[in-house]
């Protein structure tokens, strides 16, 4: 389609002819899809990019002044600016994500050293086995369960656990401290 025909279709589309607008979009669709495909690894979402291009084509049709420029020139510039902006957005978004493609390194003697990979599932499984082992020690007593929970969270100080028990269940912290100490001895015997 030549420039004069495109400009005349743009005049009709601006007057409200939907068929003319669709013909213009159809004319530029191959260019839009080609740019989208060529830059698919630089865009967040190619479908959104293509939709944005078609919106820019509509805007270009509405803003066209055929005495000063052609529709093809305006659409071309608009799509290029939009592509540049979208690729910059994607680059900015990806900056925070670091990908390490180096699977091994060499030590001082020149030998290949492979990194150790943490097995998260093994850690979860180990934690579950630990909890299955210590849960029967509580025997359904809520005070003992609270003590075990404090221990698993890293609170190993008897007096602080006793204070928590006194706040939760009432009574003196000193008597709960003795209770915690006795329970600790029971657990060490059971686990030994």
C-alpha cells in the first residue's frame, strides 16, 4: 500500500470509518509481529507489546496531519519509541536478578571444584523427623509442648521459658524453672 492510500485511509478512519482503521492495522500488523518476534527476549510480554503497538497506530491515525508527514513515518517512529521504552523497562526489571552460569570454579591447584547445592527438601525432612522424635516426649501436656516449641525456636534458657509458662498458665516462675529442668532431664534420658 502506498503512502497516499494510507493517508487517505487515515482520513476516513479519523472520520469514523472502522473498516479503514482495520485496514490500516492490517497493513502494519506484519511489521508489529516481526518486531515483537525479533525482540521477544527483550520484552516482558509480547502480546501486551503488540496490543500497545496497535494502540499507538490508532493514536497516530488520530493525530496525523497529512500536510506535514505520512502515516507510515509517524507509526514507525511511535513503534520504535515504544519498543525502546518497553525494553528499558524489562532491563530495569531484570537488573535485580543475577544469574550465575558458572557451575564450577578452579581451586589453587587447578582442579575443578563444583559448588555444593543446598537440598531444601532434605532439610525439611530432617526437621520433620526431629519433630516426630520429640513430639511423643510431651505426651499431650500443653506445658511440655510449649517447652519443646521454645527449644526448637532456639530459646534454651530455662528461666525465660519458665517466665513464659508463668505468664501463660499462672503461678511462680521459679517452680516452672524446676519443671523445665526436670523435663529436660527426662528428654535427655529418652533420646539417649
